[in-house]
């Protein structure tokens, strides 16, 4: 067994372009941990926040970024019984995905069905986990309801389009370009609108003459959030997922009161150990049951596989830039050598 592996390393908090490819010594396993040979890693929007030290969780320096990985189990801690050496898995990580191997807690490692390939699986554990849990646990999305999805061509938005359609909702997607709107339609959206906030209310009224949308999935924030409040039907729910648009919005609560609108902040990290206290063991059965439903739906082809753009590890700068500049349609995946 090799004693070193190749990884992308953050040696100091700063710009993500200052990351370095280096050789690292492999870590020893602790109880409850597993070692994974990483084949593919998901590139998330928050990578720049992690590397700059601006995320709510600061990894100890030096560290390897990346929170979503797929590969094979190389080694198990003696107390890990639900996984096996050689098993194909995906994992939600604290960090470490941008390396040839990673040591992580077994509670957030999930076995894969044979008909889901590893590259697709790297898009699932946090991105699709966030979406499924927010729509089911947070918004209680019901079949027959109308779901408005912002940023529908990004990794979270595209997952919301697919999962919302699977859950029986009528999905209205917003995206900035014709190509992105076309991708949303091909992946399950019933309607696709421009992401121009100034015309959103008017367009939604045409599609929803009986009062508006029932659930808003918003990873963008900014002006789109402001407009979405006026698109809501009585007793609707707004999911606050993130602020990719740059501005954190504020809201006058009288608007919520008049329509009985529920504003729901949803942080999936709470369930996978990213909260102020690590509660992943507490929530592991709940999360595992949700992940099982997601994998079953994909395995049975009840929803499309993740839409991905893949980059070689040597092209990691382009992969991260494609994500951060919002050029990506779907999820950016880094292929490890």
C-alpha cells in the first residue's frame, strides 16, 4: 500500500488560485473512520469561501478542499460494520475530496447501486442531499403543487428541477441564458423563465392565475428573492438555500403575514456534522434513509442522472473557475488521476 498520495492543498487562507498540487502522507485511521480511494470529486460554489477562510467552518491549515467524493473503500476502522473494503461509495466530507484518497467518518459514507457510476455519484451526497431534504423536510412539497426554482441550471437548481418533478410538482425554472433554460426543460422543468427579477411577477401571474407558486427554492437571493415574495400563493413556503447572486436579501415581515408565507432557512450541513456541534451521528439514520430514497429513484430511472461537466485533475483551475463564474450547466466534477 502506498504511503503518499497526490492532492490539492490549501496552505493559507487566501485566493483559491493559490492552491497547490502536492504529495501528502497518508493518514492513520481512527475509530469510526474509513479510507476512500477518490475517483471523482464534486466542485461546489463554497470552495472559494473555504479556501479564503470566510465559510462558517474553518478547516485547520493545511487542508485539502472538496466536500463531495465518490470512489472505493480502501480500509475500514475496526468498528465500522455497514461498509466493506472494495465497496463503491459516495461521501459527504468535511473536506478532502480534491485528493487521490481521503480519510473520513463512516457516518456520511453511502454505498452505491451497481448501475450508478462513480462520476455521477460525486454530484449526489451534498448537492442532491441538500435539495431532497429541503423539499421534503423543509418545505413539505406535495404532489400537484407549483415549485419555483431559481438558478435552475446550476448544480443545486438542476437537482431541484429533477427532484421537484419526481415529487409530482409543476416546476417553473429560472435561468439566465437560453441554453440554461433549455437544459432545465430537458431535465424536468415544465416552464423556463429568464432570471430577470423585474419581469418575474408578471410572468408568474400568467402561469399561475389562481394566486402564485406554492414553494420557492432559492439558492440565489438578491433581487430574485425580493420578487419571489410577490410570486407566492397564500400558505406558500420559501426555502432560503444560499446567496449565489451576491446580495443577502432582507424582507418586511408584513408581506409574510398577509399571505401566511413561511420563510424557511435550510442548512443541510446541520445534518452531516457541519453545525456548531457535530450532530452527524444523531441524524445519520434520517439522512441515510433519505439517501436511500434518492439512490433508489436514480437506480430505477425514475429521474434523470445528474447533469455534469467533467474536468481532469490537471485542469482543476478551470473546473473551479467554471463553477464560480456560473458558466456550468449542472455539476462540475473533477476526475482524480
